[in-house]
């Protein structure tokens, strides 16, 4: 959910009727739409450099990873890099098309300023999702054989992601109510749950093992219920922790980067081939997600040229849920999602109707100062403003992304100190 105000259906219908009656050619309409601002390439270059150095250091130097596995990861990275440039090129083209179909909004956090009157193209997450799916399908040619044990789950994961991408776009077009939004991921998770053939057991933490009397506990259908709830949570948590330019994509970029580092560290530290393959499976999906998201981030960072829409937030949340489930690191994933968990807990009274929930739970914008002021709505965005005072939208988003990065770093610290004692 971005900080935008959509045009009414009456206005849309009127605009459509006007377009039809004038019978303007597509070329004239295309020229009538103002071009979006160019991508913020300098920011993306700095982010890529900041992440790539430790990532490839761990992959090629710090850990002794098999050359075959390194090759697969590099092929996937090459495809992801191509996906970055394709997405970056396609977003301006797609923007013209969605503007022509009246899929646009106005930035609420700039209301009262000239920027608040600009039509911002909506639902550009569909470009990221489409490129991601093409890359993920093409990668099967290089890595999976027809009898691969992972191929069924890989395709089931893609089916869930594709299903969620479709439902997100439907939500952007139809603007479904909040109560319906909460249950949409439950349908998209079905292909993954039906195809899942992995273990349903958990390792009992060592401090609790003497009291339970078991070291490994098979949960059966309860484990699949947990998987289902995790998919629903991850998908919705990205969607409700939003409302600022760059926040939805930014948090995805931070979490995806942390997931990749975690996977490389687990592959390098393990001797179990099956365990390594589970984390490699995660890498094969997260690298394309990170690359295509960075391309979108170059247009969505403050001041935003495009809105990502619920299409992107649902797609990103489901993708990260899928890799956490099939990579068998759901506990680690939840710590990466610590800001989203806090935001959800703050949102519970409004989401479940105990307190009145407005259409947009956004901070108040002062057009004279350009600063945002926190409201009493239960979101992490408003909580930060109440805690730290008034801020500009760009500064607030940067602070929230730093908090996201701190939560991910905390997860690595916890794993380092608890390894060997907790499990």
C-alpha cells in the first residue's frame, strides 16, 4: 500500500468515455503523458557495491564452496543482472500504458505542493513480477534435470508466487477491502502446501530437550499449518508496513540482501549436501528478486516516479515466505522480519476492528515545512514520528530502512552466539 490517492471510478469512467469519443490515436496519447523522472542510478550503484563486496567475498574466498554450486549461483546472478537492466528499461514503457488506462494515483504525502498534483503511475510491481518469473523459469534449463528432486517444489514455489502476483494486481485494479486483503495470500499458498514433500519435524532447543524428552519432534499437519500462517503473515506484513516513497521496495531489498548472506554462510559452514541444496534453492529465487527490486527502487525512492502497488508487496512477501519455508530457515526469516512483526502488533487493534481504521493510516503532511507529523494510527511509521519528532519523508524512510538493517544484523549476532547452545 503506497502513499497515494486513487482517482474515483466516476472520474475514471468519464476519462475513458472522453478518450473514446475523441478517438485519439495511441501515438498522440503516448506523447500526451509526461515522461517519468529518470532512475536514481547513483544510489543503486552505491547499494550494489555495498552488498556485492561481502557477498562475493564469502562466496569465493572465505568459504570453500564446491565449484559446481558456485557455477549455478553465478549463472543465476548473471540472469539476475540481465533482469535488472530489462526491468529498468521496461518500467518507463509500462508507466505510459498504465497511465493510459487511468491506473495512477496522487502522492498524499505531498498534498498541497506541486508534486502532489502529478499523476504517478500505479502497480509497476507487475513489471518486476513478470521479469522475475521469466528469469526463474529460464534458470531451470541451466540447473535442474527432469528427475531433480527439487524441481517439483521449485515449480510449486513459482506457482504460488505467480498466483500472488495476479491477486495483487487484481487488488490494485478492484481496490478490495482490508478484510479481503488479509486472506488473499491463503489462496496463493495452496500450490506450495500441496507440493511440499519435505520434513515436518523440528529440532527441540537443547535447553528444553531434557524437559520434553525428545531431540526431534514431528509436528505433522501442524507444521504445514505453520507454513501456511507464515506465508500469510510475510505477504501481508510487507503490504501494511508502507506509505512512504521507497519503503515497500527498500525493506524488501534489505531483507533479501540479508537472506542471501545467510544462505552463503550456511552453505559454507555445512557438510550436508541436502542442507546446502536447500539454501542454494533459496539463493536461486532471492537473487532475481533483489536485482529486479533494485531496478524498481531506482524509480520508487523519494521522490517517487512510480508507485509499486499491492502487486509488488504481495509478490515480494510471498517470494520471501517461499524461500524461508523451502530453505528451512523460517525462524531466521521471522527475525529478519522483526520491524514487520512490530508493525503488525501495533496494527492489530485497527486491522481487527477494535479501533476505527481509516482508509489511509498515514502521517500528516505540512506543505509549508515539508515535514511529516505522526498520528495516533497504529503503524511503525507513525510510531517513529511520535518517538523521534517531525521528519521529511525521505529522512523517515531512511531511518526505517536503517532499523530494518539493524534487525537483520541482530539476527546474525543471535545466530552466532546461540549456535551450539540453542540447537
